[in-house]
């Protein structure tokens, strides 16, 4: 019986499903608030899918805020831009990217638990459509100018996968 278990264990491991976003990383990410007294903030970055399978980020969470939502800007009939939650999340094609940047798709942090202080790190967990997760550490950079995304894999930030 022991021999049967030894042979069955590797086969069971091979049958486990792969994470939908295996190969996910964040590049050039940062968060910022508009003022030191702000109750909300935003995160900007490039979501990268180096995997072989399309994936979809459907949510996020952080200890830095009561709520983290995926947002975009929508222009109404009067030409006024409004931020709205993107409940279906952001698709990231296999081998592709999805930019989160000012004036477009972004990560919204609402109900900040403390001021976002220049140079601190904010841990963010991204949730994927299949329930898997990936974490990133994003620096607070209240001085970065629009369009200055930075570069390098994870922008010097680590990430991990887990359930």
C-alpha cells in the first residue's frame, strides 16, 4: 500500500491546476495621495503577464486603506470625467501588459488608515478571476510626475503567489 501511495502522490501533484496568472509581476509601481490630509490615494503601475495564459485582475486589497478598488475614468455626456469602479477587472493577455496610470485605469485606495508618507512601502494584494493572488510592495511617491512610471521588473519590488 505504501508503494501505491508513493506512486500516486506525484500523479496528484501533476493534476493540480496552474495559477491563471502564473508569470504576473508589477513594473514601475507607486502609490500617492493628493495631500498629507487625504483620505484616499491611488496606485499606478504596469501589470505584466509573462505567462502563457490570459488572466484577469478582479480586485485588490491593502492594509493601507479600508477599500482598494480597480478604477477608470469615464467621460459623461457633459464632458466631465468621473472615476468609476471597474467591477469586471482588467484583462492582461498572455505575454502582455495593462497600464494603470493617471487619468485612466488605476488602483483607488479609499479610507486610508494612515497618511501615505513619502518613501514608505505599501503592500498590495491583487486578486485574480480564478481566486489566486499575487502581492507587491509599492513605494509611496508623492513627487512623481505624470508619465514617469519607472522601470525594471517590479520596480525593485518583490511579489508572491498564493491562495
